[in-house]
C-alpha cells in the first residue's frame, strides 16, 4: 500500500477561527470570540505546547483576574486539552500528553527524566511543568506581585474583559523581558518569544467590564497576515510532499529556504481576531443558539454570542 493510501495523520476538527489562529501563529494573538468557540482549548492550549517545546527550561505565565477563576475554569480546560485522546497512525489510542511523563501539575520534585527549569519553582502549586523544563505559572492580575522581578518568555491572558487593562500593562507585560544574550538559551530564536496570547469574549462596558484589548485591532497588518498564511501553506504543502517522497531534494531545499522567512514574519506579527459563536455552528448545532437566545437577554446575547459590544450610556450628553 502506498503512503498516499495510508492513514498517517491525526484527524482533527477546527473551525475557521481556530484554523486561522494556528496557521498564522503570530507573536501576539488576540482572539475576541463568543462563548463555545474553543478559545482556551483550541487556541490557548496548542500555543502553550508550542511555547513549551520551542523554549525549554524557560518560564511563561497564564493569567486571569483571580486565582479562583484560573483554577476553576481555565486550568482544568487546559489540562483536559492535554488529556484529549487521539488516534495514532497505527490505530492505537493515547492521550495527547501523559501526566507524569510529559508534564506534571503542582509538583516541586520533578521526575528524573525532566530537564531542570532555569529558575527555581517558587510556587510549585501554581505551576504546570513540562518534560522540557518549561514552566507555566498561574498568575492572578489582582495579585501580580508573585512575578515581581521575574522574567517570562510569553504571557497567556484569559478572559481579558475581566482584567483592568492598566494593571495588565503595568504588572504583567513588563515581565515579558527575557534576555537575548547569554544564559545558554536559544529561546529568542522562537517567533513566540516575548509574545502574548489573549482570549476573551467582548466586554459589556455598562457592567464595568473592560475592552482595553481592542486597541490591538488597529495594529494588525492585513498584508503581513496574508503573506504569512500564503507562506505557511506553501511550507506545509512542501512538508507533505517530502513525506510522500516526491522530489526530496527540491522540497528539502524549499523548506530550508522559506522556514526562516516565515519565522521572521511571525515574529513581528500581531493578529486580532473577532468572531461570533456562529463560527462553530456545525459543532454546537442550531438548538444551542435557540437555547441561548431564550435564556439570555438581548444585550448579553449580542455580547457573549455575537461579539457585539454595548456602550456605556452614562454621560452620553
């Protein structure tokens, strides 16, 4: 049987928003999307794995307004994504990552096969540590003193609408400052080094929620994003043809030539996405939207499902 006939890949469903986020994979990604769109499980979680793989032994953070919100909603979703079962090419089924082998949660004494993190684990109970030695530390915006003086390679911001933008800019973003020189690290070579991944649904200003992240929408360069998509798809096609054994020397040279260019483009890219829950209608089904429309008032439906924000009606005149 030829390779073209073999099932040598893992089948996954992603909606258009998730596909675009993962194809572009920019240094800074802000996804403003309705509920049920898989923001944490399909956008944040895959980028966490890429950060951990590309920057071993370094420190990144995942933040929310409070630790309660992080450990009640966000961290369980991330871990569930890690544990998702996938069917391998040989037909066997296994979790995407295996706890105790690929990562540990809240452990100070790491398995012997793990690489040592660059920095001591000061708050192991708040950390996910990967076999590469990369540490993902949970940080609450209202208690950001836990990373005072620390240096991180990437920041993951969850449900940004609940966090005061000024606190994020003054307490979280300044920590993204690892050195490009010395320390035996090649982390700065990753296009995700010094980056941000932020996800949320649109905030309701009338309820005191914050839409500070909308400022990044005007910083997205559409032509740069289009160039990244074109180049990423070309490289992906070359990798597939190389796997099939078609003209190996040609496709190896093509990948070697254009991959550094793609990395450079991604390094300076900012992608701002705004999407409604309807982008995931094929998975959620029509009944989901009927139920949401019945139980939510119009303002909440527009913001949490359609990603249409309201206006603060105080002092309009």
